[in-house]
């Protein structure tokens, strides 16, 4: 009997968020010649509508969990959590780029279409149950991101950021893919649940599995910017257009951690002992290199780039603990991290000015006097990045280090906490410059906040605050979803 | 493996899977080494393509070993993605060359503190 290739209704529903995003992105490219000159803002509005539709679709798909398309995709709480997270980041990315694109006189249609495509790839990564689907989702996301990083193509910094991101990103993909090939060779399958079964059986060659796991850790390590594979991150976040940096520092990283968790918690779980030491070292290196290199930075975007390496280190601590509590902590931290980073970058977008001339820390001087509201919001984000109580960053760090302690990673937890103390120094410097110095030329000439940027600042600030005061709702969702593959 | 036995299998047209895997590993390592050592962006990009093709060879060898068609399908996916990546990558390299008139990777280093 021939196989039936018609997708069932559940298949279509479980794939609906990606379908909506890709359809909207394609529609934009078709509408581009008609509307890009007359109504540049239309594409932003359309993309927000598409994101909201995809968000609703992701929630609807969660009502009917299970496998889709011959076990290639899986919709469970974990997939839904990350779909909602990356789509939310996408919405903020659009809000924060209205004014920026207008200021730089850039095309809007391609930009928003690329953001939609990137997010669709990230949703696909979150919901994959197959290494090949993970690879395709990762590439959809990455290829769109390469273009976005160099979006203002006459700007030398954009070119360089795109080139570095592209070369190191594809290099990493090569490693990931070689790992996939070896796993396929060992187990005869690329489906995560089948790999789990095959590796749990006795007589598996541990050496081969370790090589495959190491190759995949290298590939994923690049994507999450974990040391020693972090060198591209500061360059790319500094060189790319500020709203793109905000997007790149959050959404692809969240999706990459989602597949990191899914692969290593489900497929490689039976051989966990072979990869735990590697993650331990990677977590420590990322925290230390990120925080210490950030100390001496003068460019805000570059400093946030190094700080994102350090934050990847904290999340890797949660991964090293290899427990459901660790998975929950990583998921919660990614949400908190996304909100505070988007917010901090939104202030940079606001400050930057045409051609991004004002992105030094000294340019923030006197912001507290000139625009107290913006300064107050940045303060919330900075306090959250430090991990001060009443912010999402505090609970994120708290859960991560608790997970580490419960898995007897005492040294890693202690070194991580010491690292957080180092980080406080360079974050607090922002506050000192902002409140205690006299206004700089940049803050004197600053325009008032535009509605789009205001949204991209206020909503993440509210989110950061809610995660810090009432973490229960997000945390419970994450905890219910953390038992992946069970 | 015994040389006489190897000769026997080769006569029947069947190269052992391990040979393909070894070749694939060698190609992959050449790609990685080229990526790290070469200074011309186009050459660096070619090295990445070499890495992807080394992986393709592995997929095919494993598919033959497992007597499955899935491995062949994966190589198609990899080829499609590599083509998309090449299109975007060459466009990026072109814009870099237009703005800087150089393809030497060491001269592209304006982003620093």
C-alpha cells in the first residue's frame, strides 16, 4: 500500500505558527514593489499582526500536543514555551526598529520579512524532533540573520559584522552537521527519541558517541556564543544595526539553547557522563571571559556583547546540572535575559542617532537629568542584568545556582556567584555615568522617545518586573515543560 | 584488514564503508585547517563548502551501511542549504569588497574597542 502523504489536520495545526510567519514574510516580498515607497510603516504593522497570529497559533497548537509529519516535529510544552518566547522577541524587535529604519532611510519590507523568516526558523528549531529538522530550522534562522547583520550595506561596520557572523556561523554549522552524521551512523536514525532508545541499549561505542557529542557541542557552542567559541559575538553585536543586535543577542540564542537542551536532555541523556565535564569547562570559561572582557569596554553595544557571553555561561551552568530543575532554570533565565537585553538595546537604539555615532558609554552621560523616564527604564534593565532582587534577572540566577547546588556542582556555583559580583562593576558604571555626570552632547541633542521605542522599552520593563515579583506563572509553565521526552 | 582480502572485496566493486568515513574525516579536517589558515575570504568560504561536502560523504556512506534511503535524503537537504548559504555568503563578500577593495581577512578588523 502506498504511504499516505496528505498531512492530517493535527499536522497542519501543529505546524501553523511557522506557516503563518513564512506566508506573511513571502507576502511582504510580493507587496514590496507596490508599497515600500508610499507606506514604509505598513510592513512593520503587518509583521506585528503576523507575529500575534503566530502567537495565537502556537497557543492553539499547544492544546493538541504530539508529533507531527511522521515524527519530524513535536509540539509539547517545551516547544510552546520557546515558540512564544521567540515570537515575543520578534514583536519587540519590530517595535524597536520603526524609528531606526526611518532614521537610516532603509528599506522596511525586506527587513521585516527577514525577521519573520528568522523567527519561523527559530520556532521550527523549538519544535523539532529530528536532527535534520533542527539543522534546517537553524539554517533558516541563521541565513536570515546573516543578511540582517549586514542590512545597511553601505556601512562598513555592517559589512564586517555580516561577514564575521556568516563565516563563523557556517563554520559552526559544519561541525554540528558532522556530529549529526556520526549520530546517524551510530544509531541509524536522526529522530531524537529513536536516538535515545538506541544509545540506551548496551554495547554502544562510547568513543564514537563522545566524538559526535563533542562535535555538536562545538557547533552549538558557537551558536550560543559559549567560550571558547565566543569571539564573533562582540564584533557582530557592535557592528550590526542596533535593533538587529538586540534581536541577534536574544532570539537565535534562545532557540539555540532550546535545541541544545532538547538534544542533550533527550537524545544524549543515556551517555550524559561523557559530555558533562565539557559543559562544566565551557560554562566557567564563558562566565569568566565574558565578564572580565566586558570590564574594559567603552562601546555599549560591544559591552552588551561580552555580557551576553557571560549570560550564556550562566545558562550553561544550568545545563551542566542535568536535572529538570536545571532545565527549568535555563528556560526561565532565557525569558528574563531576553526581556532585559531587548530593553537595554532599545535604549542604545534611542541614543545612537543617525549613523550610530553615539554608542559609547560616555554618551549616556546626564541621561538621568535630560530624560528621567528613559534613564529609569534602563536602570531597571541594568539592575536585572546584575541580578538585583525584584527583577527577573535575580530569580533567574537564583534558580540556576540552586539547580547547580542540588546537582553537587558546588565549585561551579561559587565561581559563578563571584563572576556575578565582577559583572556588577561594569553594569553599575552605566548607572554612574547616566546619573552622576553632566549631560554630554549626545544627551543634550536627544529627541523624545518615539511610540515604537517606548513600547519596546516599557513592555520588557514590565515583564522584567513581573518575572522578579511574581515568577510563578512563567516558572510553573517552564517546570511543566521541562520534562522533555517523558 | 588483510591486504589479500581487501583486494578481493575491491574486485567485487565494494569499497569498505570505513574507507569512505576516513576520506570524509580527512576532507573535513582539510576544510577546518583551510578555514583557520587561509587569508582570502573566498578560499575560506570554499573550505566551509569542503566541510559540508565531507559531511555529505559520511551521510552517504552511513546510508549504504544501514541500507537506508534516509541518509541520501539528508545530503539533498544539506546541498540545498549550502546553496542558499552560498548565495547569501557571496553577496556579503561582494558588499565587503565594494566598500573596502580587499579580500584579505586580516585587513577587515575595524570593529574593536
